[in-house]
């Protein structure tokens, strides 16, 4: 995993500038404050300026009790359950029946309780989160307007409101299509997002004569996705011909189309099936052409009906399509890759999200091969066979003998690391941090941390690698013969090496 803190900085600055511009150009009367939702990528640093945000009504009593005990006046906010519903994949927790936040009735009760305790001045922030990957600015504006109305109502009821926190949801365009109909794309950029938010808050507040609040957002994936690239080695693999057999053998069930046709047509069909089973594409095409021609001749002679001719035309199309599919699938190679899908791209497996993946070198050479990726795990789902734009394979290069071939997976900086588990005992990858520098290369590696070793992942699964090591060593010594070319030291260091090394493939020279 290569992390680029400068890209992270650039994303933060770009988001800040987008809001600054939207605020200045519209004469909005307050400012923007970004907040980082640490759950998206735990690698980021925290600065504390604490507002306690209620997710549930019952939490209020706890805050009141504790603040009395600690003699502090808390700054309180709450998350509102908006009625606006996000229709995409990530919208299932939004809307009236959504999982999080306070309903209108609960909001009213919270305000009343704080008022009765003389603590309404503590209520300062309104939060909501429409859902991740908000597809369009129209949906965004709808949700923000609803929230701005709640904000103005809170002001009217006497709360000391200062901040509207619009949550996350700023989407990124994983597949480059700029589409609001896709779960992996959005139809807007940072500028349009900021403009829609500022415009909606301003319009509602101006209408209600309410002072413009500080606008706070908690964008996660839009900030951290771009900053890390997963680099992994690919090894040449096999082509697959399972699909060939499947596609062509489906011809065998079409016998019914031949009812009442001449013996010549039946003979063509038998030949067609035999060649299909043997996977002989050219011969298949030859027999179906012959069959079609024979049927046309018989039709012209008046010995074949129009329905039968139409049936044979249909069969012709099916065969041509099956042959094309077979040829396509035969030309797709499986590249074995030195990573785990479950650890490094869990959303690919879990929610079928696609990420940009491409070779990171030989980019001046046209890729001549189509490939799918098969990971190191022994799990049959450990493969990447869906790519951007609905492609079922990736243009890749032929791997030359003795040459390394590396691929990069991009835009995975949000959620993937935190989600990834230890499935099949593969832990996270080693992490390298690369920053711009004034040196001759223009960049510097500022830190490099190895991923967990086999011993580490065994320990994480409650095994005892030290005990396992000692037991294995003891058993190996018991069987070590006097005349063996192996020494006790070699056995010990070989075993230690197994426990201390990464579960991923490593080249022999770097093992020492
Ligand atoms: C409350 C809240 N804020 C912010 C975020 C970050 O969302 P995103 O990564 O879509 O920007 C989430 C994600 O689920 C969230 O639940």
C-alpha cells in the first residue's frame, strides 16, 4: 500500500476552496468547517474540538448527569432523521424509516427537556447524514433544505444554534462516467456539491431571517479515497475454456427446432453438435452456414415452411453468438495476484463495487492480453472479474520471463482497509508513505511499515505462534538424522522465518 499524504492534503484543500468559493460568491454570512470522520480510514490524525452529538434520545440524560458531575456546560448537537431519502445503494439507512437519528417528536422532546433544565443554550449543532455517495445535487439540495428548516425551527424555539453539520455523502466518480444513476459514480464535482449546500442553507435561512450557520461537513470517501494506491504483483496464468463448453453445449437442447425437417438438415445438426462438444469453432460455423443454406434452398423449392426457416435463422444467431462468447472467454487469461481481495478490496466482494485497476508500468506498450485476477486466498470468491465500464476483463500485458509485472488498485483509500479482515489468514499489506521532496527524484519515502507476519495473524486469531514454533522445532529435531544435510540451526531459522515472514508471496532474496 502506497500512501500519498500530499494527495490527501490536496483533497482537503480542494474541498475547502470549493466551499470558500461558494460562500464568497454568494455572500454567505458564515464559514465552512471540515470534519474528518475517522471511521473511513483510521490512519488520519485527530484534533479535538468536542461537540457531543446525540444519536438517540436516551443519550441526553447521560450527558446531563455527567456534565453536572464534571461541572461543565456541554456543547450538544443531535443527529436528525431526515425524511429525504437517498435512493442508491447507500440510501437504505436514510429516510423516515432510516436507522439513525432523532425523529421530529424526539427532537421536540430534547428541546423541551433542555429548556426545562436551563440548558437550551448548550444545544448548538444540527447534524444529519443523507447516506454515502449522494447521487445528485438535486437530492442533496432537497435534504439540506429539509435540515435547514429544522435548524431554523430550533432557532425559533430558543436553541443557541451555530453549526449545521451536513454529514458525509460527497461522492466520488469511481468509474469516470459522471452518472447519477450508478452506485459507483456521481453526477457532480466538489464545486457543484459545495454550491448546492451553501445555496440551500442560505435560501432557507434568508427566508426565515435566521443568521447563517457555520457549515460543517464530514466527507469521508471524497477526502481519503485518492490518497492510497494498492500495488500488487501479477503472475501469468492460464486461459479458461469452461465458458466455451458451456456456451456451445447449450446447442444440444435445440433439437425441437428440427422437427419435420429433411434428413440433410438433421445430419448438419448432428455434425454441428459434435463439433460444438469438441470446441471446434470454425467447424461449428461451417456446419451452421451449410444448414442455413440448405434450409433456404428447401424453402425456395417449397419444401420448407416459413416458421421452420425462421427457427433455423434463430439457431444460426445462437450459434454465432455462442462461438463469439467462447472465443472471447478463451482469450481471457487468469493472472494470479499477490494480494487478498477480502483484505484489500472487501467492497468488491461484499457489495460488488468496482475500483479502477490498471498496470502501473509498461504504459508505453499496448496491452495485448485480456485478463481477470485471481488472488492468493483459497476462497473461490477471491477473484476480480468485473471492472470499470461493465468490462469482464482487463487489458494487460504479456508477462515476460523473469520480469516483474505490477498492477495498481486506485481510489480504495476509504473503508477498504478498515473493512478488510484476516480471511484465510492474510493480514493487511505493508504500507509505504511517499511525499514530495526537493531531492533529485522529486519524492521521498518517509515511512515504511511491514504488514503483519504469519505469527502476528496467528496471534490475532488467538493461536500461540511461540508455542507452535517450539513444538514444531522439537518435532523436527526428533526426526533430524545424524547424516542429514540439514543442521539444527538451519531447521530453527527456517521455521522462525516461516513465522516471521508475511503470509504473502515474497521473493527469495528478500527473505533473509
Ligand atoms: C455520520 C456519518 N458521517 C460521515 C460519513 C462519511 O460518509 P462518506 O464517506 O460517504 O463521505 C458517514 C459514513 O457512513 C457517516 O455515517
